C-alpha cells in the first residue's frame, strides 16, 4: 500500500527509486537475513551443515537468495540502486528464465511503478533481457487496457470517493495511453456534464502520455467531444498540439464554439492564459502549419521511434469510433503527419496556391509511401490545373519526394500541358529542373515527358535528354558519388566505404574538379567533401554546388575530424540536404553515421522490370529522334555504345538499329554487318539490320572496306529466298557502281523460255 501511496503523491515513473522504496527493500533484506540466521542456527544445533545452494558469494549483500519471482525482481531493483549491476543481471536472468506471467508483471508494476521497468530497460548492462521484460509488460498493459469491462469499472470509480478517484486515475495511467480511446468513447456517449468534467480531469492528471491520442481525438465526429478534447490539451499545456489547434482556431468553416475553444487553449499553451489569445493570427497559424508540413516532408519532423525503428502514430479510426495507435515505417508516419498539418493549412486558406501545393504534395507522398497505386489518384490529378501541378512538381523536387514527382509528371503529360516547360522569371521550368534530380526514375520521366510535350523544340535540353536515354540502356548502373579530398589515402578509404554502400565512386582532389565531375554526368547522386577541401575552399565549394541548377538538389556528405563539427554547424542548415560524418577508420563506423542520411537521399535501385521497361522506351525514343529532320543537329553519339550493344537483341535490336541511323560513324556499319552475317540470329533481325545498313550507307556513304564488303556478300548464296535474301539483294544492288558490274549481273540470267502452248 505504501508503494501505491508514494506513486499517487509524486509520480515516481519520472524519478529514480525513492528513499522510501529503498528502505522497504532494505527492510526486506534484513528480515530475510533474520529468518536465514534462525534457520542456520537451528541447523548448526542439529549438527547439520547449511546446504551449499543457499550460500552466496561473499561480495553479495544478501545472506540468502530470494525465494519467489517477486522477491527476485525486488532484489534486481535493489542491486541496481546499490550499483551492483553484475548481481542485478544474475537475478534478472533468473527472473526472466521463470517466464513471468502477464498477471505477475502487472502486479509488479502496481507495486514498483512503470518507471522501474523503464529504468531497467535503459541500462545497457541489463539488455536485452530488461528490454524484453519491458516489452512483455507493455503487451500485458495493452491487453488489459483493451478489456472494456476492466476499463469501464475504472471509469465508474472516477465518480466515487476522492481516494477511489485517485486510485482509478493511477491505474489508468499505469495502463498507458491506450486508455484514452475508451475515455473519449465514454465522453462521447454520456450526456452528464459532471461526468464529462471528471473525464477531462482524469486525462489531465494522467499527464503527457495522453497528448498524442488527444490530438488524434480532434478528428472525432461529435463537436462537443472535440471541444472537451481541446480543453484537455489546453490544460495539459500541450505544445505538440499547437499546429492542430491553429487549424481549428482559424478555419473559417468551423463553428464558433470550436474555434473559441481552440483559441483559448492556444492562449493557455503559448502565453499561459486563455485571455491572451487575441495576440494570435491566421498569418502565424499558416506559417506554423506550413513549416510543420515541410519538416515532415523532409524527414525532419518529430517522431516517436520504437526500438524496432518504427514510428508511433495516433489517429482516429471512424470504423471503430476510437483513437488507435499504429506502428508505421518512419517515412509513412512522416508523410501522414505532413498531410495532417497541410490539411489544417488548407482549411485556413483553401484558395491559397501554397496551401494547395503543400496539401497535394503531402497527399501524393503518403500514397507513394504506403504503396497505393498511381492509378488510384491519376483521375484526380488530371482534373487539377496545370498551374497547381507544376507547383507541386517543383515542391516535390525541393523536399526530395521522387515518387510524388513522377506521378505529377505523368499527369502533366496526360494533360498535354506545356506549362511545366515554361520558366517563370528566375525560376526554372520544374520539368527541366527534374532532369537534374538525382534519381533515375525522375530523370527518365522528365526526359520522356519533354519529348512528348515538345518533340521538335527541345534544343536547350536535348543533350541532357539524350544522355538520360542513353544511360537508361545500360543495365546495373549504380548511383555515382564524387569524393573530393586532396589526401589520397583518406579519399580512397572514404570511396571504399561508399562503394560498400552501393555507390560508384570518383575521387578528385579539389572542389573545382568535383564540380566539373558532378555536372559532367546525370548519374551523379552524392557529393562527398572533406571539410578542409581546397581550390575552392569549403564555403565556396558548397555555394557553387547550390547555385547551379544541375547540382542544386544533390545531397552533400561532409566529413572531417570530430573537432570540426562545431565550426560547420551553420553550413549544415544553410545548404540542405547536407550531413556531417566524423572521420572513421572502419566501414562500420562510417556507415553507422551516414546510413540514415543516405537511406533517405540515395536513389532506390531499379527493379529488373523497371529497368527493362525503361530500356525499351529509351530505344524507342532514340529511334524516333534519329528519324527527325533535325537529327543531324542532335548529339546522338553519346548513345552509340549502348545502341551498338543492343543491335543483336531479339527484342530491342530493330529499334536500336533504327536509332543508329542518326550516328554517322564507320563502326555503325561494321556492327550492322556483323548482325547480317550471323546465321545464328533470327532471320527477321538480320533482315532489319540489312535494311538499316542500306539506309545508313545511303545517308553517310559506304564506309566498309573492300574486304569487309566481300565477306558480307560471300554468304548471300547460302541465304534462302525470303525477306533476308530480298534485303541482301537490294543492298548488293546499291553497291553496283559500273556498267561492267551491271553486265556481270545480267549475264547470270539467260534468255527466259517462251510461255507454254495451250
């Protein structure tokens, strides 16, 4: 009972073991020692030695080991309090080996408080056993909290005596945040104002654990309940609820009662008095909600992360009419919370382009993160104005959401809108900016969109577009990291760490060389810079990378001695996305610092299906470009290598052969001739290669040597009649250059016979 009273008076869940509890445990030890001494004296009187199993190590402060699991747990707490973690681990292992039941864990929580379990779980020397026990307690608490009858009895006790009320609130607090849902259900179902007041009182006495579930409760359908929830958040001084309360306070469509309650709650939280709410404004509210949205979209919003790396999110479930807890991947949780904040901003200013832009960006980001097919929102996107879609594309690139960008690009193509190709003053066209985004999918979507929207007028981006199409033909390409470090040993080691993380690395010595290397290829995905870089120095290097559209979106990884971290703190906020890694001597040490940052910004590897689709589309587009009237003005040579490798591909070969017609070099004809002569290839593929060789020679002239030509036509007699034979005959006919050659051909055909007589 004393343990219970101490918890009611002082919230020990937030404090170390109290002096009173120490005294109780020491009393337990003394009593145990007295009993043990009496037993030992009786045994000595009988001349029998004490059992060896009852003897403890001389360094152990106990005379005898604990006899029950409850005693074992009490001794664990005592040993932790005495600083004997070695003994605490021994007794904790023994306690865990006994597989304590959920009922026992709940009894121990009732006796010692939740804080005791949390304290053990945080001690490294007691892990992972202490963490597992804490998880079992949490599971037992959730199961108990999910028992409607048990919770209903506790809620009924709130109307009892002051002691009953205090005990009920303590028990609700012990059960955890899961009890907030049933409390809100009771609040919604009762019409007794006094009972509603008691429920609000209980929620505030339960403390900060109720804040996130209460914020989720703002989505409940009954206005009166929402007002009560708002009041509770105000009494709790819940700063985490400020954005949601802003949305309620300044949304014109809401009823005055709810808006007034939200304003008063904001006054309590921000200024300490509900009477000061008149200092607030919708301008401040919008700014707060927009910043919160951006923080979550950038992965910088506050999340409650559990031990398995998943984030806890509370939301109202209309099907259960209950606020529920969900464990979500961090990116899904961030996208959901971004959408919730953006929805508040949209409510305040629904016609404001920035509000629309952030909400649609968040909405699509959540769809992408949860794996919802693009087809589900395609119809909605086609009905959105090109102006808003272009703004969302620009925003999605800015907050590094490639999946969202691709969905918007597809919608712009469906609308045949060239607005995304137009620049607005100093702001570059979002579609053209997407060509520089460090993600293969986004670059390819932007390149093919430009070809569809402006197939004959894309001169200013033609080199980038063709480079992207060319790179899409190569299988297994890895994202490229440019490592800038004058120290060869250190730079090589850093490059090795990145190679182990799936990057192709290029090392240069100066910032200037790094800039040239980065803009030379659209494959660059990461900039890695030593903080002591020279020619340019670090500030100049960073400024140049962020000033150029081709590198402005690239993530930057700085590395150097730990002692330099403080000196570059400002740069870590001035040039996002950017991250600092202290110099490491092992791959594990480097990766442990960089893994989370790269997990967000490293492009996801293409699946074989995606790569195959992109290769097919790229070959088709290059074939199309080769047939344009201005093909001679396009630099298709960058695609020559991949196209030459594909000319004998049974599926992509014909289109690759057509694409090569835009490249007037000798090796094109030699490679086509190899396909023509290869009798193991399908006849139709050899026939298309023969026709392509004929077209190429007519466009650029015959570039093959006499020996190569003889070898080409030597096999003609072995080719049966059909499309391939016809194509070869046409090719050889094109090579007849003299009348003598014509005569040689004609002499092979004798005078034809007369027709048969009837």
